[in-house]
C-alpha cells in the first residue's frame, strides 16, 4: 500500500480555487489577504491565481480591476506597479504604512 502523505493539491482543486476567487471578486473589492481567508488558501497562492486571472482576463471577456496600494504616510499611490503584491515600502517617504491593493472583477 502506498502512503498518501504529503499529497500535492490536485489540479482540479486548483481550478476550483481560481473559480472561487473569481466569484468572490465579482461580488466586490477584496485584498489578497481577505481572499485568502475566504477561499482558504495562502496569500501567496492567491497572488498566483490573481496573476493568472489577469492574464486570462482579455480572453475571458472580463477585467481584473486593481485598486493600487497607497502610502498612508504621504499619500503616494503605487499606480505603475506591474506586480500585484503589496509593495514593501514607500519610495517617497520611506516610511508610512502602505495599504493593500484591492481587486475586483467586472464584466
Ligand atoms: Zn510615503
């Protein structure tokens, strides 16, 4: 008998998770952390799915909207950021807490 210890997440589950994330984002704006709580996968995995959703959006006929992260210290907005993850620190004031980017899907 083979042990099933440490079995990887099957591909089917991954597709389901992505669909769940899409459903969540159609209902409103959420940060990756909130999505990770709702769908019960790690934040890191959420970002992976978001990247995929973004790349597939054009073909899928929908749009992934990103509300950019913002520095609460000086108000700097991270508009030109290609990566979806939250930036580490503000390039302007090098301080201030930074809000999480928010995501939503519109048709
Ligand atoms: Zn700042």
